């Protein structure tokens, strides 16, 4: 059976939450998630606290994670080289995630830079990651369309991914930032990309509600995708993308789907149940 990597993204759930989540509450929740058995935990971001106030305490949170007895790897998001310089200084962090938007409007809105500038940033960040023994994960934001009327078509996506691939990036995740993706589109893009770049692992960061989530997962899985992002309870979305947050793909849905496929995820069900209970204390 294929090895599936399940990425839990509490950072994505927390970042747009209006009520401040105390640092101690974040740390307790994340340390519970580290016991569940996820491949990776996306747990914070080194970005402007003015832009994302909820992530202002990421450095303190990371310093208090208990990673000694877990196989789960820690990932943090950055928006530029300054954030990358902060992230690579932490031994706890294995992966640095860089959102690379192929929507001109969103790239400007999210990081105050053009797509061309973002490509230069990606190159500099990759060099930092190599120097400090971190793995760079590039998220292709707005990979399935955008709500701004910016140029979008399949060839446009493929051209920018080709440029990213020249940086020797090993992990690229297609992000459905505002929930526009449809199943045929997901399957087609992955069916082109996965065989075209055998040295790159392609994942999906899908946003979905109760309608259509199964078809999206099914499309990605059947196209050969082995890396899936989710967030417990399906909370979250990008606060920089739209006024209405489209929920993240619910991790419980992903687990149930993969179990139907007889995929072993090495998930500890008791800690998963505990994490779901803890989530109710975080998102109140």
C-alpha cells in the first residue's frame, strides 16, 4: 500500500480565529497533536504580527513543544527571507513552508510582493534551508483559481511550477486557498504533475465544506497524491484571502476516507480523541 503523509494544520485553523488564543492553550493543544501520529504538524508562522496577530507568539510556542518522543515533524510558515531566518534558527523545526501565490492580487495582498519577487524570495529561502538542514515546502496558493479576476488557466499553473521546480524543491503542495477547486481540476493537474516531476512530492492543501469534500479527496488520491493537509474540525482558512473563510479539509474526513482505502496511518485513536476534545477548548 502507498505511504501516505497526513499533515495536521492547527496553524491554519488558529490564524484567522478572532479571539486571542493564549500561548499556554496553543502549546497544550500542539503537544497533544504531537502524540497523535501525524507525519507533520504545521503549528505556527513567522510573519508580521500586524498581518496575523494570532501568530505573534510562534517563537515562544515552538520553544515549548515536546518533540523528544514523537516522530511527527514540525513545520512553520514564513512569507519572506526575514521569516525564514527566524524559522531556521529553531532545532525543533524540520520544514519551512513558503506560500507562493500564482494570483498577482493575492501575492501582493499576502506578502506585499509580485510573483516574480516571490520567486526570488523562494530561491533565497531555499538556500537558507539547505544551509541550516531544513526542507522547504512550497505551497502554490490559488492553485485552482482565484476570486480576483487574475489570470488563471492550467498552463499558467504549470509554467510557474516549472520555475519553482528549477530551485530543486522536493515538496510542492497545491493549495485550494478559497475553496474553488473541483474534482476534475484536482485530478487533471496532479495527473500531469506527478509523472512529470518524479523527484518532487506533490501534496494538496484543500479547503472544503460538508458538500464535495469526498470528491476532492477522491480526485487527489486517484491521481496518485500521497500528501494531504487537514485541520481537525475543519476550522480555518486564510484571513488574507477573502472576507469569508472557507473551512479547511477536516482531518477526521481524511482519516475516514483513507481507512476506507485500507491505508494504515499509524494514528493513535486515543490521542486523536483527546485532541478533538482539546480543540473545543482552543476554538471557543
